[in-house]
């Protein structure tokens, strides 16, 4: 097979391995074709204007993406001109170019890592996504060290690796970063060279070189270069103004922020691996016991600059390209386990198979074990990967001779704040009702539904998890199960409502709510109509399901699919056959909420 056909075959296999949902595939294809628009673009531009105004009064940082200030132009006038939306712009919006900002740790780029990174970037380019690559060190150096020569050499070596894989790359060693005239400690970015490379269908490989006021060439550390570059690209996302250097042809649609370093994601000091991180809610807790503290801080800073629909990926430079492609296309954390947890997974699979056989014998149909939960934090990585890096400055944990690449990564979202309620008295009921009706596109029987929740709040208990400003919510009720002398369940955790505003779809809201639900309720049950389009999403996240019998001729009502998830056998949060049957009976009798 010729090299070109081999590359195309590998690309097709990488795309197929992501197994995206129809919505994810449709969104990705629309983004590549330029028809996808950012739902919150207006809010994002207003946020950027406030950010620039705050910087003006606090740090005096000029806007990236522009050349040095002219002496005859006041700073205030310059920023106003840069931020003002052009009222005379054409009615047609500027086409968008789907873009991924990629940070590559130069210290982790050995020969094998360079080949894999080059292959990944070439595949991303052939998919229609424009990567912007920053090859950077963990710490700033100067011309007296080897950092300068290593960076130049690394940039050209990575560009050659991309070209060998059939991609097109442009090394950019100078001209992107320049000294901020208002703050010597801050770097600024001229995005024109980046836009020019993207316009020519080339991947810009940027080195973090900058000339100081004394005309000394310095190598910026990633903590300085990465936020400056992220802000420059974020200011190139307007639908009214094309990107500098693009010849007026396009602006950017920033979808992903990818960090390729020496570790395969974010992990805790006890070996717990974090597959998904909601920055607004989980950041402080994870940071206290995190091995990659500097990486986590950097990703939080940059995701706060990028549009709210952007997601972050932290992976190893030794990761197989198809692994990172899953995060690029499917917007979901990878569901495979880490090599260090393989033995634990096999044991859980065996336990699940035994439980499946037991339930089947006792008359519970269609039980399907799921050994890998999308947002479970599992595994002890120390035994399999002893050389974990605390901040990305150490050598890669996976050696160049390793035959098995890492099998996981961490997906990060800027996310939403979380509120928890156990009573309706602390909820904004009009906002909650509007959310439910907008999400389900039906009219809520508000009086009946909220009366039922009030009764349950004193009888069994309720849990309401609200994300953001009532942009998403989960309502869990604890339903009493009739005692038959055999069932051990007194209260059934029942997922009554799972609602997300259409305006925040694509921001990871559903994944954030699901992670919060799993944290609040180790096991839970719910029902869904047989023809509900969301059922595939439920199948992917459930431990088991059971379908109600078909309706008889002339019989009114809905045919339900009953789902449940549970913890591991070791945790004790599992359903036995009797509990499942009793739960199905309770769920089937819950009255309808909508008219």
C-alpha cells in the first residue's frame, strides 16, 4: 500500500474509532464547512470587551493581534477602535475557520513523540481543522542556554514530521511575540503571520522567541506565551471582522485547546485519574491534590480566555493520534481505562457478567453491564507510570521504546457554577419552570408537579442540581418502594428531570450535570419514552435497561424504557434483581409532568 493510501486509511480508522453521536457528527461537519455559528458569540465578544477594559485600567496590557502602537495614536483610541463592532460591515458574516490551539511541551518531544505529534496534526489538518501550534518550554530561558537552539531545532523537526505525514506546515521562529510597550513583563502577539499561514492551508509552528528592550532574544516560558497567544486568537473570532493576515477571507472558530505534555492527563497524588474537569466547580478541589498543578492552572487561564464552547484536552505526546481525535470530534471523555487499572477492570467485568447472568435468570431482561463509566475517576497510575511530572518540566513518563501508548486523556471545560437544593423554597421556581419547558419543548403542569416535589421533600427527599444561571438542572426524587419482605430498598433514587437549555448545547453542560448527578447519587433509576431521541445518550451512560411490553391495541399511555446506573460491587451501591423489579414498578406509576 502506498504511503498516501496508508495515511488516508489511518485517518478513516481514527475518525470511525471516535463513534460520535449523530448530533456530534453533524455539529463537527457543520463547523468544518463553515455553517456552524457560535451560539454565545455576542456574549463572548462583550466579555472580551470587559476583559480588555479591565486590563487597560489594571495592567495596561495592549490588545494582542495588532502591531506596535503608533506614537500619534492614543492608547484609549486604539483599544476603542479594535473593540468597536464595525457598523458598516457587510450583512453577510465573515466565514469561520475551525481551529484548534495546540501547546506542545518541547521537553517531552523525543523522536517517537515528534513522529506521533506530527501524525496527529497532519490528520487534524486533513479533517478540515486548522491547528495553531506553540512549541514551548516549561520555563523561560535566554540565549546563553541551550533553550534557544533546542526550540529552533524542535520547531523545524516537528514541521518536517507533519510534512512526512502528508500535511503542510510553516515554522515561524520570529515575529509572533513582541515586548509589550506598556509592561515589560508581559508579552504581546501579532496574529498576522498566523493568519497568513492558515490562509495558505499551512499549520503554523510557533516558537516562543521574543526580543527584549535590550535587543536580547529570550525564550518565553509557556506560562507567559500560551495565554498571550490564546488571547490573540480569541480576538480573531469575531463574525464581523476577519482575522489579520487572512486577506479578509475568514475569522476563527476556536473549538479545542490541546496540551500535549509528559503525562496523559490530570491525576491526583493518590493515583486517581480525572477524565473530566468542570473548571468552575472542580478546580479548587482538584488543585489541592493534583500532580500537574502548573498544567491545570494554565488550562484554566486559557479556557477562561477562549469562547465558552471551547474544550480543553490534556494528553501525552506519546498518545496514539486516534485517541486525541476522539476528544476533537466526539466532545466526550475517552471511556477506556488506564493500563495501570487493567487488572481492576477485568475483575469488575467478571463481577458484572455474574450479576448479568443472575438478573437474567430472575427475569430482568436486557441487562447490559458497562464496565467503564464516562466520568468515573479510576485507576492507580503509580505502578504503571512511576515518572509522573508535577508541572510538565520532567521528561516524558513514557519512554521512546514503549510499545503501548497511553489510553486516556483529560477533557476540561470552563464549565458552570453548581447550586444544590433539597427544598423548593431556595429555588427560583419561575426560572426552573422556564428551563424545563424550554428543554422539553412542552408545557409543564406546574401546580401539580411542584406540589408533588414539595410532598416528596418532606417524605423521601429531593435533590435539585442547578448549573449556571438556570441553564441546566437535574431533579432527583427519593421514591418510597413498597416493602414486600424481600427488597432491601426503602427509597429509590429516581432521576425525575434532566434539562439543558438549547442555547448552551455544545458547552459540555450535559456532561457536567451528569458528573454532578453521579457524585450526588451513586446509583439511580429513571424512565424514558421508547421513541425519545436522547435514549442513545442514556444507553451509553447506563449500567442496564429494561423495556416495557408493547402497548396493546387501543391502550393509551407511553411505552417506557427503564434505565439504571450503579457503582461497583466493592462500593455496595448496586441494584439486585428484586430492587430493579421494584424500582420499575415505582417508576411506571409516577404521573406525567407535562400537559
